């Protein structure tokens, strides 16, 4: 089975009321609301308030053009000489609230505390965008805590006892615990009825709970998100929470939360929920739950053999609603929270991140993806702030060769004669401006290349005129990002390309839509070797194409897509980052054998990443052409036109399938290479 634009899950509809009436699926009446995470500890509110003030002072003083040296001097003064040493930063053991404040400029907009629990609500300056609730258990009496909240009609949503139940179900691991959706007014009871008809065993309570809050009321319904692998009952870990607010309720709010109005760093980005990703034992069971309860359907399906990283092989399906179809414009697509996507993964092998996540933790939320308006700027600032303060986020590491590689062959393909290309490559390597793996120094200058041209052998120099010399300089410098250039051409400036490379941002393109993405290192991770969830931050650059009347075409929900490149790059990046950590640890211990093994692992994953790139481009192009031809067929005015467009649909589908076969062969080849490497070590 292979990747399908629309999986069989879209056509094998279940018989339930949504498909027997004109009423839209209740899932189309939902929007993203908040994500709750259960964490090991949280500091008193006063400490975070001081942290917010210091971060804001630093951000204001630095402005847009950040100098690391100047920033460290400023930060040491702001912290009165007690700043952390950035060189000692480690992703493990970080406080996620501190990471969001220091790394992203978020603020605490609400808090709640009893003797048994402490909670903070965080967001960027647009509190109608992505919102997180962090809750930790304190040492107080959980029984009294629950009674206190019941007396105040606050409900159990911030109970310390829930934190304990969650980590008990997950082998002691903390993580993203609740995904919350806002329900349009008057429809939360419909959600309840769907659960009662289909999966009553997943409900936490038999009825919707109503809470009176300042300005109005809040209705809440909760259900377990997954069933146990043997389907014998609910998996009592992750929850889904449905919220319906009435009156002048200041969202986002849970009963009992005291709203705060902090001052935001004006240079920080706003964030909006884009998709929430699960690792599960049986993705078809979860997809069925979402289909039967909410009317969600599959958008993209990556089946067996398509997504693999060495010996690690997974299946993945993106399911979701259709709330935003046809209704997005350049003005509202960034902040739209009504289009919900829930990518869902399961493992097909005993190797790799998804398999280890399920073994160590169990079913749960793998990562939370938020989008912003300018990802390259965001990541650059986040990296700079971490280098200055030793606080915030770090990101998955991507091999430089993913972005570009220079060789005699690539120079010849760009119009430089081999008689020049061969000695030029040798000269670049000798000058330490090019690694033996073909990676060009990111700081290379025009003068560097011009000096090497002048030092080439006389027979090579005789072939070079002024125009060719200029071309050589241009092509060599573009070698830092020539893989990206093949995708994006002159849509980006050299400065933007270099920021993408320097900050290891990933890029994908579908038709005229571009997707920038980056994945953080693990969060809520107690030890470096633990599997743990993480964040993804993305930017969707949607096509601004015009229709025949000169008006902007509607923006497709999820523009930039959930293409195969994104999935494959994510899982390869996870494995490469692990191998790089292994290499760093081996070098620090002086273990040459372990370091050599880790480097070989990196080389295999990097080879798969690079070998897959042109295949992925061909798949993406074919998918785009197929979709365009299908749209034209739908709009055809004659049978002849329709037949011609449908023939093109079939032709592009065959191209797509042929390249998917090639991608699977590529995966099998690298799987065998990894198995052979492991066997040689045994």
C-alpha cells in the first residue's frame, strides 16, 4: 500500500447521523482552544513575573539586529551577574514555562493555585491564538483540593490528582495531557450524544458539566482520547476536552483561573495552533473514533513503506475537519483556528522514535505544531536568545548537506567546464572552504572565491573570462543552499537562504505554496536519553495567485501541505539528531569506536535524506499537477475538455506512484545499510 492524496478512509464512510442529514459534521463546528500539559514542577508566579520582565528588557535593548556578545553583556547586567552559562544549556530538565517565556516571548495570562496543584495559562500577545495550560501537582491533600474546587464549582480540570493519574499511565513521564476544542454555541450536547451512540466508554462523565463564571457560563465535556491497544477500554492518559462558552466570558478560561494582563515583548511573534500529532498503537482505531464521533475524515494517508528512516518505518494519516474549506483569505488564514488537523502515527518496526515512544511512554501526543508569520526570523531570535541567556529552546539538528553540496558534477551542471571545476573543488578543499563531504563554508565570500580562481592552473585560467568568473563566484556561493534553490529558485534572497541554513529551518513546497518548519528538541524530558514530546513551529506561505477575474484565489486550508517530504524529513531529523548526540557523547568520553559508529549512522541517514530529495520533489510536483487537473476537470464545459483533464489526472497519478515506488526502494536500501551496520557492531 502506498501514499494516497485521499485515503480509503475517506470513502469508507461510517453510517451515522452526520451522513444521513443536511447537518454538517459536528467536527466542522469545532476550533482549536488550548493544550494542557502536566509538568514535573512549576515555580511561584513571582519568579516567572521577574523572568518576563527581564526577557522584555533584553528584547527591547537588543532590537531586531542581535549581537550575541552585546546581548551577553546586557543580560549579565540585567541578572546582576547571576546569568546562566549558555555553554551549559541542555534540552533535558528544562522548565517548559521558562522555555516559552524566554524562547518565544510568551507570557502568563492566567493562574490558579491550591495546596495540591499549581497551574499557569500562557499565550503569545494574541490570546485568541495558541494557548497552553501548564499544571503540576503540589504536596497538599488532593482529596481536600477536589472538595475545595467542587465547592467553588471549578471542576477537576486543574487537579493535582489528574497529574498523578496521567503520569501513572505513562511510566512516570510528563507531557501534553489534554487537547481542548471550542464548540460553537448550542452544539456541545451533540458531541455528547455522538459519544453516547458510538463510544460511551470513553466519556469521563455521563453529562455536560456547566460552570458559572464571570461574564457568563462555560460548558465542558471530556473524553479519553484513545482506547487501549486491545480495545478493552479507555487508555486513561490523554484527554479530549470540549468547551462551549456563553455570555461575555473572557476566553481562554477554565473555571477557577484568575486572568492576568501582562506586558508583552513587542518584537515577539504571535502563534496559532496548526496541528496536534499523536503516536498510537492502532491509528485506524483512533481514526474511526474521530470519524464516528466528530465526522473527521482523512486528508492524507502515508501507508506502509513510504515513511522510513533507516530501519524505522511508520504509517501516518492526517485526519481533520473541513471547517475552513473555501473560506480563507490572505487576511485571515494565519489566525484561523477552525481548521483542525490531527496527524496520527503508528510504528511498523521495532526501531525508531515512534516505536520507542510507544514502548517507553505509551500512546500520547508526540508534538504540538504552532504557526507564525515569519519562521526564519523567529528561529534566528530564539537561537540568539538561547546563546545569550542559556534559556529557551534548542532545535533538531539537520546535516548541512541537506541544504546544499558542491561537487565537480554540480559545477558542470551549472555550466562550468570540468577542466575548471575539478581543480576548483581541490582548491576549495585545500583552503578549508569546502569539506570532503562537499559542504561549503557558510562564511565564504566573493573575495575568497576570486582569490582561488586567480590561483588556478594556467590551463584552467585560460578558459575563464569575466562573465564566467562571475558565474563561478555565484555558483560556488550558492552551493551553501543549492538543494533549496532547486525548490525555491529566486523567490528568496541570498540573505534569507543563509538564515534558513544557519538556523537549520526545513522547507517544503507544493505548487505555489511554501511550508517552513522546525522541530524543537524534546521538552518535558527528564533525561537526555528519554523519549519525550516536542514542539513544531511552522510558517505557511500561501499562493497569492489570481483567478480569471483578477481576484485572489481562495487559500487552501493547510496550504504548503502535509507532504511526504515533511514527514520523512521529520523522522530522519529525529534519528540524525540522536546520532549526533551519540557522536558528541562518544567524543567527550574519548570512545573512538563509538564515535566512528555514530558517524556511520549519521552518514546513512544523511544519505537517505539527500537521496530522497529529488524523488520527493517529483512526488510533490505530480500531486500538485494531479490536483490542478482534477480542478480543471470539475470546471470543464464540455465532455471533451473533461476527458482531456481526466487523462492528465491519470498520467500524473502514474508518475506519482512510480516515484513512490522509487522512494520505497530508497528506504529499503538504507534500511538494509543500517541493519548491516548494526550487525557489524554485534
